């Protein structure tokens, strides 16, 4: 399941999942690469075997980087380069305590993920998932004035929870579709950006109660676990839609399924799930839910750019330099 390729010298670099060849080529120039080549996700033990003795580890979001991982790698490990913008799979504090630099790949996947979020907005509001299932199941249908009516988004409010790069990119797309933009964030964005987007900052409660579509674009951490639960869903309009392209555990899936089944909200579009690849069984029964398998960054161009950036991060640290995108070490 692993393959070694090398220039014959240099530090050992472990890659815990398949990445595009562009990234591997860069790593091969820098050291001895031991890469997981199967499309299957390696077990924890297999990951630990791969990283044992490595000076750099290039990891995927399915790789848990914790004390056990760091113990298995050994004290020579210098860097963990995550091929993802999210890093909830990494214990950054544990890495820092051992002098290991952790990095991620922000920026390069912004546009692709915003595209998916906008796609889910259109799919949910216009009932495209339901319509496609009608055709594929060969269910009899006939065009009619009142057949499978959706909701228009022009003039409607999009509430963005988390106004980082992806949130801003989504806001630009939604504005082009004629939507009004509201956002909730740890701090207001720059006045010039707020003016460009025509965006209004709100508390989370106000955003939930006034928005026609709510999009989750914030990072996942202990403070955002189940940020959207039963109480928050009850705050939303019964005509509103929830979109999540961030991380699954930000939304309480059981509560969401209940809200969808009861008509408490109109629909949802999810690219991420609490226990990927598992999906809450009640969500699978919701006709008003569009469910796709974590495709936010899934373009050839984006995945290649992610691999190259992760390789840059690893190589820079190994050569004694500063990585382009280090993950901030939490205070305390």
C-alpha cells in the first residue's frame, strides 16, 4: 500500500494518503518519500507505521495527528503538512509542545469551495436534487404550473456564518445572483470589504432569524461544535434553508433531520457530515435535503494546488525556512 521514491538522499518524508503527482514530485526532490498509494483510507496502525522515523509528514484530513501519532513518528519529526484548510484532525498544541510545526493549505481551495456552496444554495432552493431523483427513478411526471415549485433567491438574504476567505467568495457569488448579504463573525470585516459586498454584520441569533439561506463557513473547533442545534434551527424561518460546506460537527445532524422532517425549516444542502463517511440515517430519508460527499475542493486544479502548497510547507521547514501557511498555535 506504500511506495518509496527518492532522489537517494535527504530527510525521510511520509505521506499518509494519496495526493496528486505534482506534490509527490516536489517531495521526491527534497528527500526519501514513503507514500500511501491506495485509494482506501489507511488504518491508524498503518499511518503510524508510515510516519515512523519521518522528518516530515504530509497528512490528509482523514489522518488524526495526536500524541499517539507523534509518538509513532519520533522526536526527529519537524513538520506536519496538512493537505486541507481545516485542521481539526491535528492537535496543534501537542505538535507545538514537541517542536513540530503544523501547516495547512488555505487560499488555494477558496473559489472551488465557494462554488460548491453556491451550487448547494441553488440545488436546495430550486429542488434540483428532488427533480433529478424523479428522472432517475423513472417516476411518472408531467410539466405543470404548480409542479415541484422552488424558491427564488433574488432579493433574499444570505446569512454567512464565518466571513473568512470562503465566506467572502460566496458573498460575491450570491451578490451577483441578487441576494442581500448578512454575516456573523468573530469580528467585523474591513469597512471597504463590507461596502464591496454590501454586507451587514449581525449577531448569530439575528442572522438566523432573518435570513432566507444560512451558510456555514466557519472553522470547526470546540467552540463551534454543534453551533447549529435544535434551538438555532427553531430560530430560523420555516421557509429558510441551511447550507454546510465547512465541517460536519458544526451542525447537530439529528436536530437537523428532525427540523427537516417537521417542516421547521424548508431544506438543507450538506457537503460535510458529523461522522464521515457515515450520514445520519434520518437525513437520508429527507427529500428536502441535498447530500453530496465532501466535494468542496474536488477539482483537479484545486487538489493539485493543495498538494503543491503542502509540499512547499514541508520542504521549507525541512530546509530551515518558514512555511508559507503555518497554523497558529493556540494560546495557553
